[in-house]
C-alpha cells in the first residue's frame, strides 16, 4: 500500500512538473475550440441551406407576386375598357309629373345574340332553347347557327328572359347592352308622353316635341317636369274606362285644365296603348282625341253665343225673348228644338234649357262679322297651341246661308276639344284666354283678353244654373261641396243618327273657377241597367244625351278628384269646408 501511494505521488508530481512547462489551459482551449469549429461548420452549412431555401422560396413568391399583379392589372384594364365603351351615360333626361313622380327613364337593357363558333353542342343548345322559349322559331335559329354567322336571337329582352338565357350555360349567348326607354305607368300617359325609337330619338308626344331638350347632357340630372298629376290621371282614366263599359261607348276622352294658367293636370284619350311596346298604330281610334280629334261639339257653342251677346251689351241675362217659334226656316233647312219650350224665354233660360231656336235668335242679334271676329280671336279654327305635334286642323268652311244660325248652337263648325276647353277657361276665369300648357312652371304664357270680367261673372252664374236648376241639362254633376257649373253638348253624325258625340264641359268652383273638366263619349248607348239617382228618385236609364252619360261620368270624376284638388287650393278648401259644415 505504501508503495502504491508513493507511485501515485510521483506520478502526480510528474504531471505537475509537466504542467509547469506547458499551460494546461492551452491544450484544453485548443480541444474546445476544435470542437466548436466542427460544430460551427456544421451549423454554418445548415444555415446556408436554410438561407438558400429561403432565398429560393422568396424568389418564387416574388415571381408569382409579380405575375399575379401583372395579371390583375391586365384584368382591370380590360374591365375598364369594357366599361368605358359601354359606360352607362344617360342619353335622355327623366320625365316626371308635377309632384316629381317618375314617368319616363332610360335604363340599361340587353339584346340577346348568338356566336355559333362558341357553341360546343349545337343540338343540345337548340333543345334547351326550345324548352325555355317555345315561342321562338327553332328551325330558323338552327339555320342561322349552321351558317356560322353572328346573329340576334332576340332583341330588347326582359330581365326574366336574360336570366333564363344565362341559365342555359352557353358561352355562345352574348348579351349586348343598350339604353332602353321605359315608361313606369304603361298606357296611362300614352297620348301625351309618346315614344322614342331604338336609337333614343323621340318619335311622338312630349318625347318628340322636347327631343333636343331631353338629350341635352347639360341637364341630365334635371328631369323634365310636366304639369300632369299621375294620381288624378289614374282616377280619371279609371272612371272613363268604366264609362266605356257602362255606356258601350266606342271611345272617350277627358281633359282637366287649370283655367288661370292653362296647366293641364290630366289628359286621357281612350282607347290608349302601352307605350313600352313599340308597336306601329295605324288605327284612327288611337289618336289623341283631345288635341288631334276634330269634332262638332254641339250645344257647347251656345255658351259662346250667349257670352258674345252679353259682351257686346246686346242683351242681359234677364232679357226676355218673346214669341220664340218652335222652328225656324233657314234656306232649305228647318231648325227646331228637341222638345217644346215656352214661347217667352230669358237669355239665361235659353242657355239653361239649351234651346237651339232661342240661341239662333241671339246670334242674329250679334251678326256675322262680330261672330267671325270672335272665332278668329278664340283660335277655334286653328290648330291648338300646345307642346305636342299631334294636333288637329279644324275643317274650314264658307260663310254661306244659315252658317251663322247653325254655328250659334254648334253645328256646321268643328274644333278640337282642347280649343273648346281653352275658350271655356276664358269664359270663366275673368275673360283671359290662356294657352294650354304641359310644362311645370312655364313662364312663357301669352294671355289675351277675350271677354270682359262682367261677362265672365254672368256666364259663371248661368252655367251654375245649368247644373242646379230643374230645367238644367247637367243635374248629375251637382256634387255637393264643389259648386260645379257647365254646359252639355250632344251632336249627331249626319250619315248615322245613331252615332252621337256627347260632351260636357264643367268648371268648378263656380264662384271663382279654378278648374275646367271636359268629358267626351263617342257613340255611347243607353245604359238600360244603370240606376240613376235623379232628383231624389231612382230611375233606369232611358235617354242617350250628354246629360245622361257624359255629365254622369263627370260627376263621378269630380267627386273623386275634388278632395285632391281642394287640398292643393287653400281658397277651394276653405269654401268646401264652409259648405260642408252648412
């Protein structure tokens, strides 16, 4: 044991001496450094691979990103180019009514075309087409597809048709955009608004008359506002359509005008048509009866005769014409009344009872020259002035024997209903002839005095009696609260006595007229099943005169539109409330 310990000590001493000659830390540091360098080389190699992979990955991302951006930019450019060429810029302004309600507007629509070269399975396409659109002529379409030429399968398609075609899944079906003019009320304003062609040019009505103004790009954001009232137009159109059925009438028309400024609130002519369907209408029954129709309006003219005599101070309302004959011989004609009247009648009674002979005698007092001047001043034989091109030309005539006498009660002279209402407006508004107007806030009015204020006041009182007196011809228009006044007119066709034109022009309220309403029925028939409330009695229809159909319809209309008009007129409303309370 001692030996071993001694040996161990020697060895330790030896090692100690060795360490004194060479630093032990050098050896240990070398060994450690060597280990570190080996590890560092491995680590650096791994890092290099990571950096390389990261660089490659980043490069790929960068390349793909550039490609994506490039494709995206090209797509946007294409999209923008397509939108630039088909950009929806209005070609025409909107048209609205007096309350701002939309009547006409341009919208984006489509034509459906077919590119045969893009259709994979033509037979399958034709089958799907026939199933979805049975109205199409498939054989013709098949021939066009086989020809290989681009063609239109359907123009001016609806949204539903577009969706059905799109659902076929055929890339060969092409939708070509274009601007289409739509009319929100269909046939309600057909005779006033008119239409445009496929190139957005106005071809009739307001669309044609104001074509340049509607296409002026400076005012695209400013709609063209009309004087028409869509609500009132709807009510009058509905009542007039009912009347055509009730009285089996061939056609009808109505006009509501502001007597103070000529603004037309409603113009209805029946039959009408849907202006969204671009159809060529050649049948004369579709003309605008108010502005283009030219008629003999019968006893409507008696009011003009009486007013002219009053204005020239030839008579007064209470002037009595004595010994009025039952008939008057004029040249080879004999003029008489439909029924027997008293021999002595006042000027007022002659108009209230609607006597032909009495009116004739008053006209003779006036004389031909003064009557000629009145007709010329009132423009009764000229085309009406209104913002439409569809206007009529009254038939000219020679002042031969008996022309003065027949004209006095409305026979032998024609005019348009619009002209007649214009003169009635002057008769009742204080004597000023105003031009009919369709544009809201129109300041370019030409006002001419046609009668004196005194004459206008007297005529209003007489026309009121036509409605309220027992002998009056317009009792069915006596609607409580509206003070209706007016005059009837019944004219017969010379060739067929069964064909009548029955007209009633009313004004209300009679104490200070604000509105004139014309109702006209073409060839009405007796409404045998209609029960009238006539002077407190329930009776069936038995007569075919204006007082029994046109007046009846006017009463229905006034009763429904009266509250709307009264609300918009403070004076009218106050008077209506006062009368209702009494």
